[in-house]
C-alpha cells in the first residue's frame, strides 16, 4: 500500500501537540528555514539564558583557572545545558600580546561547593532568561569568584584572540565571539570555564556565555 504525505503551500500556525502537514513552496519544494533565527524556538519557550560577568576581568591561563567565568550544571539539575555562544568585550587594554582563548571542563562536579570538592568556591551570578519575562534557570554561573580542587582540562580552542603589535592603540577591531552550534553538551554534573591559552590576560573583558537549558531526554541514564 502506497502512503501519501500531504503538504500545504504557504505559512500556517499550529498549537503544541497538534498534527499537521509539511509546508511546501510554489515549486513543490519542502520549506525548511530558521524562522526568526536558529535559536528562536528555544528562546520563545524560555530556554535560553545569558550568563554575564558582573565586572570586567582578566582571563587566567589554562593551568590556573581561578576566578574565571564558569558555567555549572549541578548533578541534580535534571537538565542538559547547551552552550550557544561565548562573547567577549574588551574593557581596559593591557600589555600588547599574542592571546588565544579556549574552554576548560570538569566532570563529576556534584551539587555542593566546599573545600576539597571539585568546586572549592563558587559565587553564583544568576543568568537572565532571554525571553525577558521568562523563569529562572537551575544552571549557575560564576563570573569572577570560583576556585577548583582540580584544574579543568582544556576541551577546545575557541578560534579567536588578540595579536596587537606595538602599542595597544595600534590594534584593530576584532570580533571576540564563538558560536558552538551544538558541538558541546553539558550533562548534569559538569562545568565549563573560559581560559586563556597562552598567558593570563592583562586586558580585561566583559564576558557573556549564552546557553540553553532543556529537560533531560527520556531514558537518559
């Protein structure tokens, strides 16, 4: 028996849990698009959050990640975190230097903060839902006060940095941001930390990590 899939031409609106049809265009092509942008579906459901430092700060080198921006998904959260973007805005320009950035990570972080635990200290700066009347998240973000019993290991390069020759004034405009695009997932009990890959920065930065918080998939172990 041949099964036929009915499709409709033109825009349509559907309620959650309703059944519908594929959308096609004037030439019979299936319409696939990033309606309002690729993160809009998560945002309109109140799942996207901005974690931003409360002050501009230097970024520590990867081997001594003390007081560097850290996103934490506690073990009992019941959520997956999807880091979306890492964004830096220079504040006070320091000594010119070749500078690159990456992300460190920890597993088995638990739910508590104490000396001897993976997170020895952690001062939360509550992330803000980007659906501006949305609810709070369970994830936590330390903008500047966090220490570790074991230093996070670097998981990836972010592919941006500074290369300023001579005086700082001779530097050019640069975009300091990275779109993770689904390449990194944070299960419960994990954290990620922004790291300098060469030397601790003397330039200070405002730092934002945009992330989505979603329920654990069915059957998640």
